[in-house]
């Protein structure tokens, strides 16, 4: 039995090998995307056999799950730290963009095209929910600069009946709408920017993002 805080040499070695496997996996994802992830290829790069590597990750999906968990945990911690430092919705949006630009492949793994044949387990969804909970907290603190009248009321009525994505957060429908609008619009800009779709259009994507933040957080 391992004493808390004191890993055995075997446990330390296992953790080191798992960390290296994940580093190699990120390299593969950067080069060919998540669908091209190959455990056998990683094993060859590390000088081990396929069966040996499978002792650390039993399947490709298990490895992808670990990478997704790491990505969501990193973003959840980033957003929570920003909120803990007093960031408002605009500050949270800036923290999101900084995190995404720091590692686009990490961003696309969790917010890009789903990996064919992969289904995330419930504990992954739970980590992602932490991010929305922080946004909902801030969304309750202000109004919404955009007022589309009956269209907003219609969406709020819909969200009042379909709020599974907000888990058990007690936010009112207006706050649900505000958080959802904030999240979807910012991800729309980020996804286009990181995919290079603004290249050659002759404007600064940072300015577009900042303008959207101002409109969404007033």
C-alpha cells in the first residue's frame, strides 16, 4: 500500500511513461489530427512494443479521454483562476482566448470536430460543466446589451425548459441566455481564427474578439 504523498519507484516510472505517451500523442494530433492518433506509432517512437504500451493505456479511446480531461481541466482551472481574481465576463473571455491561442490543438480537441467513433465518459462532461458554472455565476451579475425583444423572450422560455447544460445552477432564464450567447459567439470567433479563416481578410482578429466582448458584457 502506498503512503499518501509517497510514490514508489514503480509508480513514479509509470507516471513518467504515461506523461511521455501523452506528449507523443499531442505531437501526433498536431501533425495529423486526433483521428490519426496511433498507439502503435507512439510505441515505435518510444522504442517499446505495442503490447507494452497498452499496459499504460488500454486503448486509443482511453488515451484520448486522458488528453481531453487534461485539456478541460487546464481550461477550467484557467477560468476559475480568472474568476477568483475578480474577472468579469469580459475578463473570462480574454482568459479563454489566451488559453486557446497558447495551444490551438488542445482547443480543437475539445471544441473542434468530434473524433469519429469516440464517446466521452460522464466524468469528462463533469469537468466541462465546471467552466459553464463559472460563466453562469458572472452572467447573473449584469444585463445584456443586445435586446431582441420577443426573440429573447422566446429563447428564455425555451431555456427555462431545457437547462440540462446548466446542470443544477439556479440561474434565471435571462442569465442562461446571456451565458449561452457569450459562450457560442466567442467560440465562433475563436474557431474561425484558430483555423486560419481570417487570414488574408485584412483585419485584426483580436479587435473583432474584443469588440464582441464589449457588446456581450455590457
